[in-house]
């Protein structure tokens, strides 16, 4: 049995201006604050003597490796991303950045379609790469959509589509 795992496919390269700024803040925090602090702790732990059984040194080195891995990822990813900060020409259909109100048997729910690097910032954000967003893309108000989920399918109807800056909670 092999330990090989194929690389995960890259997500869509789109991001909102707010999402891009959040990734830049994270990169700056990791590089300017967290990494220097971790480096200082590793240096102090290394001066205590035997490094092979020094838990603080070993933990610090692992933490530095995690920080460096995330810094490399963010630096590469920020170069690849395309900031989408204006609405599409046809605002009557669902595209990236849309805030969509859906109705199903349980009532109404609101989602905003964002990039795969920012969907976990808010509970109502959904990645453009998700089955829900893929099912909604290009559809208009009043359209019924059957979205595949793990436990089956979910039938929803698009009630409204908005393209305005939404920060924090939705209307």
C-alpha cells in the first residue's frame, strides 16, 4: 500500500476584495509577528542544551515549519488570485459575488458566493467550487434548482439575487 496522495485540485482563482485583504493580513501577521516570536522561542530552547529531548525545541521547529508552509502557500496563492470587485453586466443571473436568497421546504436561506479561499470567514459564505454554487451559477430569479448533497438532493428556488457589497451579517 502506498502513502501517495494525489495533489488536491486548485480552487477557482477568484476572490472578493475583502477576502484578498484578509489573506494579506494573515500573511503579514505570520511573517511579521508569529514567525519572529516562534524563532525567538526556538533559539531560547536551543540554548538549553540537548536538542534531541528538548520538547520546546522540537515543538518550536514544527511550529516554524507550519508557519513557513502557510507563508509559502499564501505568497503563491495571492499572486494567482483574481480580485472580482464589480458586479457582472447581467445582474439578473447568479455569478461570483452574488448574494442569493433561496427558498426550500424548510424556508428561506441566504448565501453569498465567494472564492474557495474565503468561504469559511462567514457562515453564509459558500465557495464557488461547491455543488450548491455550481448548481446556481447562471440561473435567474424564480428558477428551481436541484442541488446534489451527501444525503441526496435538495430542491431550492431562487428568490432574489443581489450584487452589492455585503460585509458582516446579511440583510
